[in-house]
């Protein structure tokens, strides 16, 4: 059975500019829908429908196909989903001779999805041949049987009635029918529903009930900030584009370290004359000495700061230092080119947002336990020790374990 995940992502968002490629808990918003499709066992293709080149490039980088660009007439503020899906299916049929049996819609604005949700929706549709569609829903937070409308005469009128119950708005909640609110997490739709019934739901719709904890619909900047915190909530098991972290390198040639917050506790002590001092760990120093004596691995410091204390500590440790580095990614790339290094054999350890720029250009990225939350989200390894308190020693011991194998 051919199952296509189609992710609609136009570029002209007015409420949140560049919404689909904006950072959400460490990854572009659209990546959460792409990875949900790629990880599903029953999905055979994942395609993004977009009119925007940046979104297309980001989608491809995260593993989705973008075989066509969506025409502008299907990317307006008032464009509904149906013509977008009809266009995609028509293009695939005419240009590739491809037509799936099932189309799954994953909206980027509902990024926090339970693991297994996509396969659950597809299986529900397969198990019910009479169904046109399966739609994700959550239990309503407010019961619509207790809701009202205002008539043209200004009177309150009940929004809904219940057969056999004269005043549902006065009834206890337990006496009222259960109601559900549709979410944007998922729709699994038969292709025939779209092409023959010209609908994204059809007439026979089955529910896939989702825990309300996962309910996220991003329309504002505040939604971005509040919803991103869910990705760190231990109560949920959500599809996470950053969960598949890189394995520890089999071979290591270089250990490159940030200074403040890695070899120090990220605090600075200033006396009355303006002289600065920092707190460092002797344990880290001993670890670096072991690394030098027991392996051929070269350790370096790469710091944003221009401070004599950095040079002094580097001399004490007997390691090379690069200071005043504002763009660490460019510095790393230049170092790799000048010294003909294998980037896959470089481990970098950093703690703050400016360190994240190097992540794509090294083989492994580690951070102390007290690093910035976004750094912890994206790092390949979050160490158990804090910066300036044994994090470097812990990382070196892992390197030595690997070296001895």
C-alpha cells in the first residue's frame, strides 16, 4: 500500500513571518512533521508542498522530498487545504505516474506528536474500509452543550440541544454526551476521498483520540515559546527531530573546547582594579594531561573572549588557544582546511548559543550539564558535570575509553 505524507507549508505567513522554518525547541518547525512522517513504518513517501525556496531547502535538508513548487494561486492567505492536495496529487500522477492509496496530512503548526501517531491513524483507516478519513481529536476542554448564542432579539439561546434532556446547559457534565475538538496533528485520508468526493474528510470520519497534553496549535510568537517547553516535558513521548543524536566517534583527532562555561564555571571575579579572575577545575586539568600523555589527540581552546586569563590558563595546560573568535563556525572550517583535518574526528564542547554554529562542522558536539537549554537540546551528548566542575574531565574519560578499545 502506498501511503503519502503531504505537509503543506506556504511561505507567506502573516502572523509569524517565516513560521515554518523558525526555530522550535532547537529545530525548524517543519522538521517535526517531516520526521514524524519519516519515522512511521507504514509511510512510503514524505513530500512538502511549498511555494517558498527556503522552506523547500530546509525540507530537503531534513529528509523530505520537494518534487514541485506550489503555484502561487494555491498559496494565498485564503487558500484552503483541498486545492493544495488536489494540485499535489494531480502533479504526481501527471509527472510521475504516481498515485498513493492513502494521503496523510501533517500540519507543521501542530509539531508535538505522540510517537506512533501516524501509524495509528493509518491502521485505523485500513481497519475501517467504510471510512473516508481518520482525524485526530482531543476531548473538549469546554462542553459545547453549555454554550450559548445571542439571538437577533438579544436573548441567550442554547447552542445545542440534547434529545430527552430539556435543559442540557443546567445538567451535570456527566449527563452530557462526550465531545471532541479537532486538532491539527493528523488526518489520514483515502485518495479517492480527495479526488472523487472533492473533500479532505468525506462523509465517514473515524476519530483518533489524542492526549490533550500534546495539543499545540501555533499561531503567535507566544505559542512558539510556550509550546516549545513541551519538548522537554518528561510526561510526554513526542516525535523529536533532535532525538537521533550522533554516536560517539570511533576515532578522535582533536578536542576543541570553549573556555567560559566549559573550562570555567561561567563566572568572572573582578577586583577593585578591574583585574579579572576565573574559577577552573584541577580535575579538568589533570584530564587534559592524561589526554596528552596517553593519546595523540590534540586539545585546543577556542574562545570568544580577549582576556589574558584565557591565555594564562592555556599556557598552564600546555594547549593551543584561539581567542577573539566571533564566528566559531568559520574558524572551525578554516582550521579544518588549513590543517587538512577530518571533521568527523573532531569533538567540540561548548555551553552557549554561539557554540551551536559549529555543530554541523564537527563529528561530535558535547556540552556541560548546565549549558543553555537550547544547547542541551541539540548536543550529541549532555555531560553529567557542570562547566568548570569536571565536565571536560568526564568527556576526556569517555574519549580514553574509546581509545583503549
